[in-house]
């Protein structure tokens, strides 16, 4: 844009000097030449001529009108049309005579062009007001009022679309592809590694070819020599495999479609398509299906519904293109349709149109093929992919949510640059990597604690994402689609926090960094609860279990004090809320002291007493019954126990005397008592040296019974 302005200024400076000396016939000739450029829509050629004439005729408002008209039809310069046309509108001549240099007034249609300029500049109120002013006194025989009312409707449509924009993230393709000239009409292979485009050079327009190697585009190659052409050719479309190129060329009186194939590393010379495609009418664009059996192209042949329509032809068995068929009113309108492209495995048709639900100029539309082979009602691709200006050439990739196009930009490398873009919507949300850091204030490093992050969508209750921070670094990351979210932070012993974030699809970059979050500590006490009694009585040395509930991520110190042992101290790291401590108590009082320290340094404790009382020793069952003690038996001679025991029990617990060594020839040695007799009990031959006590006890008992009976009789006789 800057270069164009510089050229125009230089042109005017040079011609301002030379024009002063030119005759009126020379000036008239220049005017006629400019009018001829307008007739052939070569506005860039006409503009400097009109500007030069204005240096000589500054009060000629017809020239203001023409300059405004040229700017309005020059890509990248349309915003400059408004002041020129506004001046022309203020000087409309009802008796305007076209094609006359002497005509100083502007024609009535300057109002219409000014309204269009306001619309393109998105000044819709002024555009509608000017359209209304134009319709007020318009000659309906001369102007198409239906077109004017359609333009007014596009202003209302634009307001609707701009209130609900689609999210488009575009990226300039860089200085390797774009230079100080204009690049446009990009076509690309399905894998996005082969790119062809048209570049406007100083003296002609040429097709360039580049490949992506190791993620970088190679220096573009001018294909003019390979294609064998010496005129302007323009890229139209590229096959998915990147090996078949369709081009468009303006011939003498019409436009035609040409083809070239990549053979090895060289593109073949151009080949004009047959008469079913190219006719005496204007064919301006073509694209093929992925299998190469169908071609969709634009033509204004007599079968069209109005202006340029989209037609389709099928390749026959001989490889020739068959008769063309109009796609019908579902796709084509009374206005122009242009630049068809196929996407989504040939199930989606992208094209540009001045009709349908339009927001001004050419808009990009998409239509899907149903199971019956019918195209759906075209849908506007939305703002800002479409603008109130002309949006003509969009090359889709994949399912159509990604594509390539050319655009004028003040911050580009030249006039028009090539861009790639991604289109995001609810069905195709842009995804971001969300990163951040969260921690708890005064958190002891000895007890690392994660923070739980929850991201909840403000528009979709089912869209909830959970994540945990790294317990050491406090960092976290997760992926979210674009939209509004509530982010909450929670951690045990800390006050929760929350914040709202908005992930916009047009955010620069794929990563969103959230400011660090620090949670305030709220836990000022440790938690420990016994599930066992504080006093446990046990009657055996079997292990005893003390059950308790403790705060997670705490340290538990246990001290056991037993009667006959040193103090035992153990330490445990509590990883669960329940804990069981088991130990074997000693006889007597066992003191178990518990001390819990939580991760914040808070501590608490408890004491459990375990009392072990063992039962008395168990006696073995004797081989005989106890004998009741007789009165005075404690001092009687002939005590039954060698130890003088007066219990009346046989000393069964006393160990027997060791047996004497066995003599030779004795197989079963036995003990002998003084009387020379030997007996054994039932416990595997244990010897009993007091065998005579049993019969003696029986005689004594019998004596007592007889004595008591005799005494009872004597008492009865005395009575």
C-alpha cells in the first residue's frame, strides 16, 4: 500500500510539470484513455491519469467522482474513496454528460458509490442513509433498484454477523513466501507441504511454487519457463496430492481454464481444457474432486442463472470432460458465484458469492452434500472471515476449519500477503494449554502438599477439568477449549480460592499462563482420635492392637514404657486417616504414649495403658485323690512327706531320684525301694517310692469309720 502511494505521488509530480505545457487535445486524449480503462475495469491504470488531470482542472467534480470510483475498485485502497465521493456527491449535475472532459459535475450514481464506500468501511448508518437518498430520486429505468435494496439488506446482515463473530486465527506465511509485491490466490496440497500462488511482478503476474521441508518453506520458484507461457496466468486450484494444477488465463475475448502436471521435479506445459469446460463465454475458476473424476468451475454461459454460476462436469471413460451441468438455484443466484473449492473428502463445497445471506461484496459460503447427492443451503462463513468488502479466494484444508487466503495489511511485507488461518467455533473449539502455579502459605517443605485445581465451564456444566499441582514445584498444566471458566483452588488446611478466566480463540499463542496463586493456611490444630479404650486389660502376652484415626500426611511418635524393658520409641508417617499400632505387652503396667505432629507443625497426643495380669500356674492332675488331714497330723510321727508337709498330698511335683546305671545284662533297669519292690505310675514309667502309703491310708480310713460307729452305739446305749 505504501509503495502504491509512493508511485502515485511520483507520477503526479512528474506529470504536473509536463501537463502544464500540453494542449487541450492532449488532455482530452488522456481523459479518453482513462475512460477506456474504466470500461475494461482497469482501475489501477485509470487512477493516476485522473489524478493528473485534477492538477489542471481542480474544480472538475466529475474527476473527483472518477478518482473515488477508482479507489473504490482498487484492493487495499478502498478506504480512500469516501472523501473523493463525498465531494462529488455535493456537486451532482442532473444533466450529467458522460465521457466529456468539459463535464464538471458528478453523475447521480455517485450517491450509490458513496453508499458502497460507507458499507465497506462498516459505517452502516451512513451507508443506509445514502442508499435511501439514492433511491429517493433514482431513475428506475436506468438503475437496478433491486440491487440497491439488496445492498441495504447486506448492511443489516453485517450487523447481525458482526455481533456473533466466528473466531479466526490467522498467521502471515512469512518473508520467504511474501515479498514487497502482492501475493494472492494460494493453492495447497492436502498435507500442506506443496504451495503454489500468484505473484504480481513489475511487468507481469507469475505463478510460483514452494515446498515445505523440515517445517520451512523453500524459496519460491517462478514457473513461467516450465509452464511455457508468456502471458499472465493465475493459480486456480491444486489436486490433494499436489501434482495437478488448474490455472486461469484471460485470453483475447474470454477467460479459460488450463492444466499442468508435476512430472518428476518439473511442471508440464499448460494444456487448455476441452470445449465442455472452455467456451466463448467467460470461465474464471475451476477445482477438481480428490479422485480427479469431477471438475467444478465457474462460467457465465447462457445456461447460468445470472452472471457467473458454478457448473460441474464428469470425466468419461476416455478421460475427457463431459457436458457441464449447472449446480442449480440451491448454489447459484442471480448474482455472481466464484472460486469453488472442495473439502471434507469432497462432501463440502466452499465458494464465493454476491448473493445468499450476504454482508457485502463477495462472501465465502459453504454447502454440504447430503446422502441423496443434494447440496444444502449455503451458510455464510461468518465475520471476520467475511467482511463488507469482497472476500473471494479461500482455499480450505481438511474439513474446512483451516485454510489459506490473501489479504492486504499495513503490517505485511508488501501490498497483499498470504496467510494461513484456523476457524474456531463451538463444533471446532480452539484448545489451549493452561499453566500456572499454586501453593499453600507457610507450607512446611518437609510435608509437600498438592493443591487441587478445578476448571468449570460457564456454559457447559458437563465440561469440568481436574488437576493437581506438583507437590514439590507447585506447577500445574491442563488443556481447555476456548470459552469462559471458573477456576477453583482447594487444599486441606487452607482457605479455597477461585477466579474467572476467559480463553478467547483469538488469543496469541497456544499457551495461557495464569498468575501464581497462594492459599492462606487455616489449619491450626492436629487431629488424633483413639478408637480403642485408654485402659486395656489383657491376660496373656498375645499382641495388642491400638486403633486410631489420624490426620493425613502427619508424623506419629509412639513411646512404650514396659515394667522390665527399656523405653521403646517408634515413628510412623501417616499416609491414611486410619492407623493401627500393634505390640506385645509385658506383665504388669505398659504405658503407650502417642504424639501426632501434622504438616503445619501442630501437635496433639494420647496415652493408652495396657495392664497384663497372667493367671496362676496350672497344676498337673495327680494320679490319686487327696487324703483328708487328720487332727494333729502335723506333729504325728511317720509323716507322709519327707519335707514334713502337712497337706496330706503326695509330693508328685518332686523330681524322682536319678536311676542308677544299668548293669550289664539288664534290658529294663528299674528303681528298687528298700523293701525290694518296684511300682510305676501311668506317666511313662515314672517310679513311685511310696507305694505302701495307699493301702495304709485305706486301713486308717477303715479304722476311723469303725471307731465312729462304735462311739455312736455307746451314746445310744447310755440314753
